[in-house]
């Protein structure tokens, strides 16, 4: 006979247990309790999650009601990294909800870097999400920075988090690569240095990498943040 089980979410194990027993209408002595998620207080008041427990009613005669109650067990996780992915999704959802924005959120690990560290890639999809991008992607960069802080705090170490909205970063990277070659060609034709619009350090890096092996031009960054720009000029003979 299949056992009756119930999963309960609450701010604490004690509250979850009390709520579960009330719903099942059985005494504490007749249930096994397993803590599936001990919860988290989050960081800066964001991203916290509640406790989740599973209550399982024992079969009749399996254990006497007069015997001591079974201890609460903690579920062991086979892959803590999956929990971090879930956490990143929950944090992102809570933040956009507070901004009164609706969207579908998914997160996954990207390719490992030279040190074997994998970034968490968070993708947000939905309608009219331009508010999450902002001018020059300033809002998106700030949003990504906050999520990275919260996730790193939860993990206990630095975790690189990359947030994208409706494929914006991929489209923008393609545009920047095309711009790099277009401005390089213009510098070659005119013989004059080309100055691009102010960009973030991440976007400037895309330009520099795209022209790194160019035979005729060189790219440099000039100015002060937040108005730092990329220049493209002919290589000296």
C-alpha cells in the first residue's frame, strides 16, 4: 500500500511540520519528516527561500504511536550546482517581479573557463522587456551585477552570472563585430582615426578581440568612464 505523503513550504521547519500535521490530521508520532530544503535568508533582503519538508504517514502497525517520534532527516543533494541554478532563477524572478515586469526565466551553466569555472547564464524572455536593458544596456549591467552578488553570497564564493534579455547580448555582440569591421574599413579608406560611441568595458572588449589580429588597423580605448570609447586607427609602418 502506498504511503500518504505531503510536501509543505513554510518559513521554518517547525511551522511546516505544524501546518502539515494539521492538513493530514494525524499526530506527530505517526509521521516521518524529511527536510528537502532548509531555506535561505537571501542577501540584501532578496532571493531568500522558505523551508520545504516532506511528511510521510506510516502504515498502520508499522510503529506504535506510543514510541518516540522519528527524527527529522535532511535530504542529501546529488548535485548542489543544480540548486544554485534554481536559486539564480528564483532571485531573478523575485527581482523582475519587484520591478513589476513579467517574464519567463531559465538558467544554465555556460562553458568552463581556463580555471574550470562555469558561469551561470540567465535568460529572460517575455514581452516589452526593454526596461530591463536601458540605455547602452546600463540597466541590464546593473541588474546582472546585483544578481551576481546575491548568487555569489549564497554559493559562498564568486560566481560569474551573465544575464540576457530576449537575446539582446547575442544580437548586440553581432552588431559590434560588424561595426568593428565597418569602422576598420573606413579607417583604411580615409586614413583617419575612427572614434566609436561610448561603450561599456564588455562591449569595448568585443571590438578589441574582433580586431586583435587585423593586419592593417589597431584599436585602443580612450577617455574616462562612463564615456570611455574605442578608437580604430592605421597601424604604424
